[in-house]
């Protein structure tokens, strides 16, 4: 909608249109009235909103205008002409000429015009002499023609040369060609926007003119909070776990010791994942000191000497490595804490745990990797669980997500054996893509915790960002999370997705 323009200007415009047989150009009206062209455009828009009072056809025309530098040359002469006029009969040192504001450009142009010559053999340094007494400053003459509105007398080539020198610019002017409309009138009747009870009661609505409703107009956007796509998908995953009878693990510790993040998971201290290239280490506090001592000793023993039917890794396990504080690289560190806590109960009870929270890796950033991301993890502990149970629960989990085609591929993880990568058939890409990792926790991890002999633990994990990117059609992870996120994407993302 356009606000009503100045009524006086609108009426003046109508009177002008009435006096002419054909039509008027809005640019000419603005010039003759001495007002800004935008004011006339406003008056035209206001009249168009009243119905068919006037007819306005948009036109665009191009004309040439002098730039700031062009105006200066039209007044004082071209750089090259000013160079020639500033050189006395006895010549001038080149260094002195170059200090003048117009010296550098003027020197090269005057040299190519052969208006000056350079004597490099002069004892006082290179000296410039003029070779002409009188000259015709064609550049200034051409600019003066444009200034007088006679640009048509110049050839296109000449205009383009001046444009290259940034002395001329081609300006596009948009204006309206205004003619009388079918309901033309010099008096403006304000159209009614509301039908009131008084109008209906008195019958005055019959004589009134009503402004038509614009059914194409968009409603005003509501000021309200918006849910990030990542948070919506997280809620969906959480709902799936809760429906399957899982309990959420407390994951509010981003900082973890290497002991819980690596050692308790039977991950050796020489493992490449424990390197600075893959993990963020803390400098303050650099070390953790509180560990369950008897459990720590059992972990040291199974790493260095073996035990529980395993030969271990046969290396000298160092507590200094286990004490190093890091930003957790996976939420499996939380699962380790929870399973140890479970093992301390007097009587073992089967459990189903899940977590969805942030983890940190020292990754090289690209379209699919960030230094921090969300990991989704599910853990089930009970007597006699098998690989078949893991496959069955994965089928149920992914089915609830709408993913029905699954494939499993053997894999290696330090803390699970057997391990399986989970692949799903992506209908859009027409290929199998990895959607998660899974496995059965090793006895070397579970038995030192104090869990009973026959208890097996199945677990699986996947990232939150990748399914969100697939779901919302986002190709670059940096457009989903991080400081480069376009907030408009968050505002525009649908409240609910009908495809789920």
C-alpha cells in the first residue's frame, strides 16, 4: 500500500492532465513544477490506488551525463590540455609536472597526442617541452556538447571513449506516461475502506465509493519465536526413543577426562583419535584427578596385561594420559559413566538409555564437517542380547524415522565387537548412504566395570546434522549451524513437515 501523496500535488497533476490532449511525461511535470521526480511518482501511485482515474504507462529512457570529473574538465579543460598550458617555453622538469593533480593522466595523454616531448638527456633530470603552441581541446568540446544536451551530435565510439575515461556515464531514467483514465476527474473523492453500522442504518453506503480489497496482500509477519530445523529433528528423535521405552542420559558435561572418553572404552593410549589432530585438549584445568580407584586399576590391567579372557594391548598404560582433560569426542563417554553406575547396583536391572547432545572433534571444516556437532546414541543392556536383537532394534528405530531399507556392513570400533555400519537406500540420490554405526560392547569394556558375566550391551549412534540436512534439503552444514547461518532460513522453515 502507498500512503496518500500530498493532496495539492495530486490535484495539480490532475489539472495538468486535463489541459493536454494526449498525455504527460512525469519527468517533464517534475521539472516544470520544480519538484523531485519521486514526489510525482508518489502522486501517480496514489491516483492508481483510487481506481481508473488516470492511466500511467512506465517508460524508461537513457541519456548521457557528465561525471564529477567530467564537469571539472568541461569547466577547466582536459588534463592533457592543462599539462600543455602549464609548461613554459623553457620546459619543465618531469618530476615537477608529476606533482600536479592532473600531471600523471595528462602527461600520458599529451605524449600520445604528440603535444609534448620528453628530453631524458637533460642534465637536471628528464625535462618536458611542449611541441605545439595552439591546440584544440576536443575532449572538453565533446563534454560541453553533452552538458548542453546535444549528446546526439557525438558518435557512439566517442561517447564510449569518454565513458572509459570515467568522464561520462549513461543514466537510465524511468518515468510514467500519464493519460486520462475512464473515471477521470479533477476532484478526488476519498474512497471508503470500512463499511460501518451507521452507513448500513442510514443507507448512505449506496452513494459511497469503496476501496476494493487487495486479496493478494500478504499478512503482517507475526513477531514470535522460531524453532531451528536441528531442534525440530532433535525433538523427533527424542520422541522416537521415548516411544521405544528409553530413558535419557544426563549429558551436561562437555568437558570429559581421557579416562572416561577413551580408556574406559578400551581405546588404547596410542590410538590416533587421541592425537591433537583429532581431539581438543584443555589447558586449564589440564588434568582430572577424581576416578574410582579400583575400577581405574582394572582398566589399567586389561589394557596392559589383559584379563577376562583377553590378552589386552600389551603396553605400559600411563595414568598421565588418562588424566588429560578434553572436549568430549563422543557421547559414548556418557554411556560408559552410566554403565559403570549401573554396575554398582546391588542387583542388575536391564536398561535402555539414549542421549542427543553436542560433541567436539578437531576436524578440518568443509561442507559436511564442523568442529562441533550433535551425536545421537542408543544403549540397551540386558542378559543374552545378540546381534539379531541389535538388527531388530535398528530396524524398529529407523522405521519410526521413515527409513525402511537398511543394510549392515561389518566394521571395526575399539570398544565394540562385532561392529556394523548401518546403510540406508537414499531415494533422492539413488544410492546406499551410511546413516550410523553400531555394535556390541566388548567384554574388556564391560567386565572391568563390574557388570555380571552374562550381560551384553548393544549400542548404536548417528549424527543429528546429516538427517536434518537430508530432510531440509541443505547441502552445506555451515548453512545449518554456526555463525554463518542465515536466520531467515530458521524463520522460513515449516512448522511441521508433512512428509514424516
